[in-house]
């Protein structure tokens, strides 16, 4: 059996694909016997005169029995002996239980994990309210861990719970393992890790999100609601991933009608107000879409979301992104401040839009701006790859 805590390392999408990065802990229990050193033997000591060896053996066994009984009685009275606290392993993993798994689509589910003890990871701290934050989940058999971005807490969520949107990757080790787990299974979680600290003076945000890459967008919308203009362009492979999502502004860039109807939105994008995706409203809304809409409502009219679906041939076009970047925000009182364009999603998505992230000295860093955004005029904008 493997020990409960192992020195796992963070495995990102990039690492995962190129090098499965499985870290195994080896156990060497070697008897060290230096050359020339003789083992020492001592002859067994004779029993003290007058003592009965059978009585002595019985006393020993009885002593052990009494000791074990006292230990059990103590545990029964005091609980687990750790005062009810969640034990933290040497590698920083904390035990959680899988208490909920809500299916969002055929490939993705929202996982709810609850701290096994009275305390969980330190996620309820002030500075994390303004950060894009992830945690790592461990696959114990393979001893590997993967990062997952925290969904912003729901209003009625328990403080020690964490929620994650996890997509089951075809052939993926950890995501498939997690999707197979029965409820109540113990999962070891480590973190939180700050992927990006959102600056105080941010004034405008454009978010290009692919698939589960929308989760950081939810965190940003929550963090800057009402303070900055945020426009999320969310692309999915299938409609089921964003069921009932109705675009606020931009839509079908693939039709000539859109070009004719396109007018400038308060966010600088083109609006197609007469083209809501009404057919989808009749089906059960995706909980992620609902969450996004709720967060949007708290954004004082400064949040817009547009949905794109590969299967419907509505893809984010470069001109959708550049229109938003060039457009001015008529609603914003303060036009000073930082403008950030986030690109968040699977490795291929990020690479397509902004070029790959790169490794430097064992750390994954942003790397130069590449992809299609490198061909656009983004003067005054910072691009952040997630
Ligand atoms: C900061 C951060 C936040 C993230 N947040 C989320 C999130 O919120 N939700 C989410 O779902 N994911 C998120 N991810 C991605 C997540 O960490 C995992 O990368 C993802 O779940 C896949 O892990 P896996 O172990 O299932 O797949 P892996 O086993 O790592 O495989 C990934 C893909 O590569 C293929 N592959 C593996 N090995 C090879 C090989 N040798 N040759 C060819 N192909 C191979 C697999 O078939 C699979 O399609 C995040 C990643 C990072 C870095």
C-alpha cells in the first residue's frame, strides 16, 4: 500500500500531454551494514532465579491486552484523536469527501467536495476573492494530481465545500477516475493556487473562454462585478455544454444577415437583438449558464456574455474579439485603468488565440503573444493566457 502523502507535483495541461508526469515514491528499507563491521550477538539473559517463565509470558500478553484496551477506550471517548480537524498530509493534501456530482452535459459534471474534518483548505480568505484560483486533486493509484479551477461559491454553499466543473477527457487519467468515483469517496485536495491576481484598477475585460475555461471567467465576473466592463465570449463544442445560454450581443458571424444587422453595442461589439436562441430556452438550463446569468445580474449592467457552439457553426471570430477591444464603453464613468484580454481553455484553444504558454526554469510562464491575436491591434491591452 502506498503511504497517504506523497510529494506530488503540479501537472498542467501541457505537462499532462507531453509527459504524463507520474511521480512515484520509492521505499528503500535497506539495512546498512558497513564493510568489516561485525554483527553483535549477545547471549540470551537467563531468567531471574525463582521466576516462572510461563507466568512471565502470561503477564506480558496480559499487559499488551490492557494497553490496547485503554487505547481503544480513549479513541472512543475522544473521537479520532485529531480533535476533529482535517488532517493535512506532508505534501499538503487535505481529505475531502465527494458529496455531489451534478451532470452538466454528457462530458462534464459539477463536483461538490466537502472537507472530511471540521476545516478544509483556506479558500475563504480575502485576497482570494480577487484572484483566479485552482486546487489540485489527487489520483491515488497513479499518484498524480491535476489542477481544477474553483467555481465561485453559491450563496447557499457551505463554507467548507468546494465546487469544480470537470470535463471527462477522452483517455484522460484523472478526469475519468474522478467521473467514475461513487459518492462519499474520499478525495485528497491540495491548494489553493493563485493562477492570476486580478488588479484593483482593472477597467475593462474581454474573456475568450473555451469549454471549462469559462470557470475563471466566472471568478473574474464575480470579483469585478459592477467595477469593470466584462465581456465573455464562451465557445463550446456542443450546445449541451451551454444549454439555454442566450447571447447578449454578438452572434452569428457566419451569416450575411449578422453583418447587415450588426450595430455597435455598449461593449463595442455588434448586436443582433432580434436573434435570441429561443429554441434552447425550453430545455433544462445548464447550471453553469444559470450561474453566469446570476453573476451577470450582479454586474450592474456591465457584464455581457455571448455563446458560440462549434456544432452550430458559430465560432468566435477574430473580428468579434477585436471589435470588443476597439469599442468604447459608454456606460463606464471611469475610462482609466487596465484592460485585460483573457484567453482561457484547453491547450489548443489558448495556442490558437494567443500562442502556447512556455516553460522557463521549471515554471510555466506566459510566453510571447502568438496565435491569431498576434495579428490584431491590441494596443493598450494586456493578454493573459490561462
Ligand atoms: C490551472 C489549471 C486549471 C484547470 N482547470 C480545469 C477545470 O476547471 N476543469 C477541467 O475539466 N479541467 C481543468 N484543467 C485541466 C485539468 O488539469 C486536466 O489537465 C484535465 O482534467 C485532463 O487531465 P487527465 O488526467 O484526465 O488527462 P491526461 O491523462 O492528462 O490526458 C489529457 C489528454 O491527453 C491525452 N494523452 C495523454 N497522454 C498522451 C500521450 N502520451 N500521447 C497522446 N495523447 C495523450 C489523453 O488522451 C487526453 O485526451 C485545468 C488545468 C490547469 C493547468
